[in-house]
C-alpha cells in the first residue's frame, strides 16, 4: 500500500470520531405547514448552512452541544425565526423539527392609541378624550368603593346584632339557671329533675341543658336513681 493509500485509510479511521451523529428534520410555520426556502445553520466548526428545500434539512455533526437556527426572510428582512439547542452524546440519527415564529418589529409594540388622540393640550380633542376617560374611571371606582363599604357596613351591623342577640340569650340562660338553683335550695338543696320540671315552664330538653351547664360550672351534681336524676347542690 502506497503512502497515499495509508493517508486515506487513516482519514477513514478518524471520520467516525469526528462526525458523531446526523440531525435532520422539517421546518414548519405556525400552522404546521412545511416552509420551503428557510435558511438553516448549525454552529459547528466550521459552521454549516443550507437552504431547506421542500422544508427539509440535514447535518452531520460531531459530539457536543450546538445551536440550530432557522430564518425565513422577505425583501431583505427576517420575517420568522427559530433557535434550538441540541446536545449529541453518541452516534446516531436525531430528529429536530423547527417551528418558525414571526419576528415582531419593536415599532409594532408601541401603543398606537395615543397617536390617534391628537393634540393632548387643553385645547386639543385628545385632551378632552383623556379627561372623559379619567372621569368615567373615577365614577366607576367611586361607585365600587361606595357599594363595597355599604355592604361592609351592613355586614358589620348584622354581626353586631348577632353578637347582641347572643349576649341577650346568654343572660337569659343565666337567669333561668339561677331560678333552677333557687328551686333546688327551696327543696333543701336536693330535688328530682321531675320536680324541677313541674315548677319551671320549660321543656325537659331545656331543663336538661340548664342542668348540664350548672354541672359544668360545678354548681350541682346529678345522681342517677332509677329512671330519673336527683339534683344536689354543691358547696
């Protein structure tokens, strides 16, 4: 084998280690239609670039991390663009589809509304348009503020009335419990629940609740006898 053959053989041996993978795919627009004529490039060394005919592209790249970009232009201006980063760790084929997004001119982001209002001075119609908008905004805000505080005031009054009712009910229960204690004292500090019900114009459930409260406050003690209870004063 001559010197030239040895060199070619060595280059072929080195080729797999230099080019690790094939990346390929399609270039689409936002409606997922293939885009023909987009320029696709990858930042290998040296950089590779091609025009995607029929919306297809393919590159041979070595192992590493690269950026693939695609651009579509018209009249010397870029109208759509896409960039993706790809990392090749081993040999093989990788599908990387690119979807082009429109390039928005910074001028299009400016608010066109003020330009249509005209002169913003006190004598211009733009001034009065802004003034009317401000007045309407203040009126809406004031109405919402009034409604919010009106509802809040009603809710506060309702909660206050509920609290008052609760305190009134509590005082009434205390008075009824005091009457029960007085009746038990008249019976010599000991009375049956049946006797208490005869002297109090309450239902059995109401008397049971009052006795439970007095027992909780350690004012009385209930002693079970047969089917009824004997209520005994404590202390």
